[in-house]
């Protein structure tokens, strides 16, 4: 059903949903929450602790008063529950004055913030008592939003879509709630039925059911993926792009300011053997962030170009594609390489795009760098012999398959900074070769790390200022873009505003997040890369691949909300030169468990070890924290956490086949 068939969704709202790639009820039901907000039981004012997100049932003691400070309105009033009194404040929301009445009893939920010597709430959410009682002790979904569409509006739409589809019945194939896993497997594995899983992922009836639902949906992702993989048959065909050794690659290596590390050299040997061996290469190159994968990609693409073929280099984001393009163009000039590179991303439009497509089709361009746009239908290659994907394993494999269906068998190199165990790689990708770069280029100082709580913030700011004054640059990461969805979680927008007040004027602060237009994002990233921004306040969009060697501090707010593998990726954005680099992991709500988890980062710099320890500590039942784009292969499944589900799916698909 088209979502406009849902009551309350008109053309305008539908247009907003389409920005989230949601056009029908099936999309809507499969639009899983990005996170959950756990609503705890109400507590007494005298039990509140600084930093805690909590709900209190109180009487309003005074009528709200408004004052103005530096153009900002501050609405404030006192509340009590008998155990203590507290001040509640709303910034820039004078219109709330009439909705809060002296003497009324209600529930406020917010983060306990210390003001002077007393705890208070800033901008808490207000609830009627019955309303909060219904929410108490539940997990409420948080959705990725887009401007004009709140998480709550998405939640409501999903609820209606669910009801409509349930009413229409879910036992026929066309229903988005139809269970595609055979009943026998569901019974044997004890999986939650699909319609129930969809219900619980969006409207959890309990924490246990939510976990069951999550596992069921993750299983399904793996199951369908493996089914698809096995279905596509042979893995190692002859290549129709055979290559011979060329002199240019050796010449480039001689000209470069560094020599390959032994691991890089070994990988490069293996790739050359693949490319000249007659069969199509399918190789996964794993190497921690900063280990030097890009040069391997460039060498492989150079070899293809010198053999008269085109190469495609696909990056996960616009920013990274442009960075690769710039790097390669610079190298082309500097070392006289025979590349004719073009950039093809969603942003290349109009007549320029037409020209680019033409040079790809007529073979004039021999190196095409871009994002997913590289493999849209409108792109016709003339002789695509080599495909390199950066941080997009799954896409790399699927892409090759799509090309093979067209009778093309290019060589494929898949690069990843998120290593996966070999056995899992075999299950997920079938029969592929794996190379790993274990050691970092020499001359790097180990990054200094610390895990701290918010009491350390003034010291951290001073440190940031000192680093900036010493000529270095700083990343500050916040989990969300704007205030609102999750209480107690820092957001880029307000954080940067506040930083402009507390930092000296000569510290230039920039903002970056995924909801910005790509052109704006690129501009900001470019300014940061050129050193025109000192402190970049960003979401995890900088996680993948970006290279700014002059950045020496990675400062992460709400570090407890991120997976360790993701934090490790973020850490990889610094330590990219011979300057000393630092990581500050700030915990905004400190539990012993999150400290224990984050301490793993202090003790290890090995991405693989970190990911597997994180898995042990989190356990397979744990609910996903904030996940953004980056190198997420599956939407809900997690190749580290879910190895058991993957093994099940593998066995079940094999059983089905035989
Ligand atoms: P990643 O594996 O994360 O993609 P990059 O390819 O971006 O890493 O490399 C990180 C930095 O290390 C780059 O500035 C690159 O020029 C440099 N680098 C790569 N290989 C070497 C090497 N063998 N010796 C010294 N520096 C190197
Ligand atoms: Mg890279």
C-alpha cells in the first residue's frame, strides 16, 4: 500500500517520507528504529543524581516567569514532590508559559543538570501522569528523522501502517508482514514470527520481546543474503580483462616519498598475481584505519589503466569520493601517471554529468571515482576491468554479481577497515581471498587515550584550545544532529553554539552532519582539510576514511553510546602524521559497565581485538546503540555480535538447497 493510504499522511508528508526512502507501507514497516530510549520508573527528587536522565512526578509551585538574557528567553518555575524542590527551565520557548499552571501535578523527564549547587532540568519533556505511567519501564523507538518529520510522527505512521496491514491479513505472499522463512525453520530455531517481530521492533512489548524481535530480523537478513549468494553460482570465473605486468607501477613506487611496508608489499604482490593469473580477482583487503590501503587501490587501478582498461573506485560517501579524486589527480600530475580520472557522484549534475557519462561510455575516462552513483543504470562503461570499493564490502560483492549478469567479469578489490573473521567472510562472501595489513606505516606515535566523565570537560576544553593554538586541528563528535530525540545526548547544533561562547574568538569552529546538503558538507570538509576550520563539531559522518593529517585530537561526547568498533574507527581519523595525537572519550552518563567497555580502547589498538571484546561484553542480546551510515553491512544484523545467527542461517539455507 502506498503510504498516502494511511490516514493522516497526505502528499506533503509522503514527500518527506520519500526523503527517507519510504514510499509504501512495506518500506515503513522495514524502517527500523536507530535506537531506543528507555523510560525508567519515576523517582523522587531527592534521589536524583547529576547527569541522570530521569522522570519525576511533581506539583508546580510557582507560575512560570520569563526573563530575557542576551536575546534568549528563559522560562523558569519551581516544582516539588515533598522530598525536595527543583527549578525547571525552558530556553527559547516562551509559548510554554500558558501550558504550565501553578498547582498542577505532572511528570517531567529530563537530565539532572547541576546549576550552582542545585540540580535542575533544562528543557524537560512534560507528561500527564497517566501518560507517563503508560510509558514507564518501556523502550521507545527513536527513528532517523528528516527535517519536518519527527521521530514521533514516524512512530505514529508505522503504528497505523501496522494496523492496516494486520487488518488486511498477513498470510498471503504480497503482504509486507508475510513470513518468508519456512515454518519448519521458524519452529526448529524458535524464531519469533515475522509479524510479531515487526510489531516488537517498533512497539516493544517488553525488553525480552524486543531482543527476540531484533534477533529474528537479523537472522532474516543473513538468511536472505546467504540465499542470494549461493544462488548466484560460480565464484571464480575466467576474467575477460587479463593483464600483464607494467612498468608504471614500479615507477610510481620509486617516486613516492615512502616505501611500502612489508604487509603492503605482500598484498601488492598477491594482487599482481591475481591480475596476471587469468581468473577474475575477488580479494578482500583488510587493514586498520591509517594502515595505508589507498596506495594499494591506486596501484591496482594504475595497472588496469596501463593494460588499457577502465577502473572504478567507489567510496561510501561524497566527501571521501572527492578526497580520493583530489588525491589521485594530484598524484597523476606529480608522477605523470596515465590516468584520465573523472568524478561521478550524485552531486555531479546537468551538462557536466552528461559529459562525464559520455567519456565513461566512449572510454576516454579510464578511472572513474565516485559513490554508489557509479553503478546506476545510466552509467555505461566501455571496458570496466577493475572495481575497487572502499569500506563497502557487501556492495562490492553485489556489484560484481550485477556486472557478471551483464557478461562482464571485472577484477574486484574490496577494502575494509572493519575486519571480519575469515570464517565469517567465507560465509558472507563465498570463496574470496583475504589479505590483511597488520602493521602501521613507521614513524607514527601511538595515540594517547583517556576515558573521562563530564567533570573533566573544562580541562578537555583547555586542552583543545592549547592544541589549536599549537597549530593542530580537533574533531568533536556528538551522537545526534539536533536536540530533542534523546535526552541527555549531546547534539552537534547546540554543542557548536555553546562552544562558540566558551572558546576564545580565534578558535574557528565548523559544523558537519549527515543532514546537511552534500554541497555544504563538502565545503565544510574541504575547509577543515585546508586548515580553515580548527574545531570540527560533527556526527559520525567523519568516521569513514577521511584523511586530515593535521588533526590531532578526537574528542567524542557520549562515548558510552557508541560501539567500540565505531569509536576505534573515529580514533583512526587522528594519528595520521608524525605529530602526537590524542583521543578523549567523554562519558556523559557513567556506569561501571560502560567504563569497562571503553577501557578496552585504552588497552588495545587492534581493531579486530576491540570488536571481538566488545561483542563479549555487550552480549548478543544487547540492543544496538546509535548507528549511522559508515561501514554497516547489514541494517540490523551485526557480523560481530551475531555469529551464531549467521551460522544458523548458513546451515538452514544449505539444508534448503539440498
Ligand atoms: P587507510 O588504510 O585508512 O585508507 P590511507 O591509505 O589513507 O589509510 O593512509 C593513511 C596515511 O598513511 C596516508 O597519508 C598515506 O599517504 C600514508 N601512508 C600509506 N602508506 C605508507 C607507508 N608505507 N609509509 C608511510 N606513510 C604511508
Ligand atoms: Mg581509506
